[in-house]
C-alpha cells in the first residue's frame, strides 16, 4: 500500500490538477473578500471579526470545493482507464482494490490539505484586518471546523466518485453531479433535513451549525452511511473487474 | 457558416449527455414545489413563484454552470482527437469554427430557459399553487428569453478558455470559479463581471425586486461587450497558435 501511495503522489506531482485546485482555492478567498466589501447598514461585512473565515468556509463548501474534491478523486481513478494505463498496472500486477483504496486515501489527504491551505489564507487575512480581536481559542475553533469540514466533505462526495467510476463516462461527470449535490445543500441547509443531507451534515459534524448530541449523531451516521455506500459500490466494481 | 452550425448540430446527436444536462432546467421548479408546499397556508403570487423558479438561481448559477460544461464539451473532443488539423485543412475559418460553437451554446441556452419556463408554469399550476394568468406567463417567457440570449454572451470567456486548452480540467474549474465570482460580485459591483451585468439587466424590471440604485443598461451591455470582444480575440489568437 505504501508503494501505491508513493506512486500516486508522484503521479499527482506531474499533473496540473493540483495547481488548478490551489488556483480555485485562492479565487474563492479573493471572491469572498470582494463580497466582504458589500456595505450593510453602513458597515462592510469584512469589518466584522471572523466574518471572512466563516463566509469562506461556508460559501466555498457549498459552491466550489465539493466539485473540486469529487473531480480530483474521479480524475485520479478514471485517468488509468482513459489513458489506457490500467492494463499495464494489472500486468505488474497491482491489485485494483488496493489501487483504488490508495487513490481514495490520497483524495482524502488532498481534501484536508486544501482546507488547511484555505484556513491558513483566511487566518492571515483575518489577522491582518483584526489581529486584536482574535484569540487563541477562536483560532483553534476555526482550525477544527476547517479540518473536519475537509474530511467530512470528502466522505460526503465519495459516493459521487464511486458512481462516476462505475459509469466510466469521464471524470468531469463527477464535477456536475457534485455541484448539483452541493447546490441542493443550499436549500436543505435551511430546513430540518440539514442534519441528514450529507453535505450539510458535514457542516454539522464540523461544528459550523449548532447541534444537539442527537443531531450530531444523526449527521455522523449520515456521513458514515455515505462512506459505507461508496466502499460497497467500489468493492462491487472492483470485484467485477478482478474477474476479468 | 450555416454549414458549420448544421454540422455542429449533427454532432450533438451523438452526445446524449448534452441532452441529459437539460434536465437541470427542472431542478428549481422541483425545489420550488417542496419549498412553497411547506408554505401552504400563505397565498403565493404567480410572479413570486416564477421569480423563484426561473429568475433567481437558474440564471445566477445553474445556467452558467451548464453552459460552461457545454462549452468545454464542444471544444474538448476536437482538441483531444486532433481533429482540428483536418478542419483547418478543409479549410474552416477559425472564427467561423468559434462562432459555430457559440451558436450551439446560444440555441441550447434558449431551449434550456424555455424548458425552465414551461416547467415553472407546470410546477405552479398543476399542484394548484398559483393561478395561470396571461400577464405573469408572458412576463416569464420574455424574461426567460432575455436570460437565454444574454447568458451565452456572458459565457464567451469560458468558451475562449475551452478553445485555448487541450484538456478540460482547467475550463471546468474556470466555469465554477467564474460562475461563483459572477454571483458574488452581483452584490458588490454589477458592471465588472459579465454574469453580474446580465443579472442586472434581467432584474431591472422584475416586480418586487428592489435595487440600491437604478440599473444602468449602457454600463451593463458595455461590460458584456468588452469581455465578449476580448474573449473572441483571445480565442482567435489561441486557435491561430494551434494550441
């Protein structure tokens, strides 16, 4: 498994997708900063301490990052078929199940790293604007929200990656499905269903929404169900491929 | 030019996914059934319903995203399969090629918005949520046509990015960021981003929508025009370089 993870890391280094993801993250921070210039009752949004960190995390997680994470995961998995390198890997021989597992682990790490990067950028901007209003506990709270959001969002979109892998129609399909999936979260986030719907459940587990213990457990179960579903789907697909 | 457009339409027949993307037009009307269904005790005005189903998130996010994907798909296959060389040998004019793709996006956008309009009417009238009135329906159709015509022009930068790239990772990521930027800038300055300008033009006379200041149509069209021309020039340069 370690060899597979090492190989995947090297493959990613050659790919432009990492830079595109970083570019997307920087653009999100820039766009939210622009939104912060909007005046509401004579005050700019960004003048309020922690607004920037809260808005970047929520807007990015609803509109941009689920699609980017799903694209990354499906790109890593589907490119072996699209570039016709899967045959060579099978000849090595590499277990397809282990290969897919390694790719999913790398995607989850990527998701956490993306959110860590986002946290560092937003914290820097926030510190530059309101250093005196930030305290250590608050920063730690946001660090927890960002890191948990990264891992939970990966789990929430993992069924999309598995479905796209099964469809074998191209990895950009993941982007469309994930965008629709996260977009619906915008409406479901306003209802009581937000503890169940995986995208908004990720917000609940991360601590963005205030939850009771029961609601937290429901959200956690929803995410675990998502993770379980994707593992089942991938296991089924891998078994089918192993036969051939 | 007409031959090119006709060829593009013939190519579309092979792409089932392009037609499947039209289903996204039903998303907001379906969400509206549940949303307004929960407010069953309140009387819903047709205009309020249509504003929600066809004139909010659809032109702000759903349509730009779908058109961005379409632009990428239209450009990607020929780039990937190295068919552009053969097209240049015929010879097909580079701008003719670019605008034939744009025509497809324009027609697709119109079909998408008409489907949104029809599904909005059906989603409101069939469950008995709103009353069918000629005024509101004709207003909805006019607004949907406005959205359908203007949004493809606002999406020209994405088409240019797709034309300049061989892969589709960058164009699809640009689509997401571009759409998100247009949506956010709507609240900051409407005349910087073509999508925000398009929204400003659409919102100018919708009953119940209060703008901070009256919409300046000239500035909005100027913004769309400048971005459109710059994108066309960029696409022309990129296609000439053969990238």
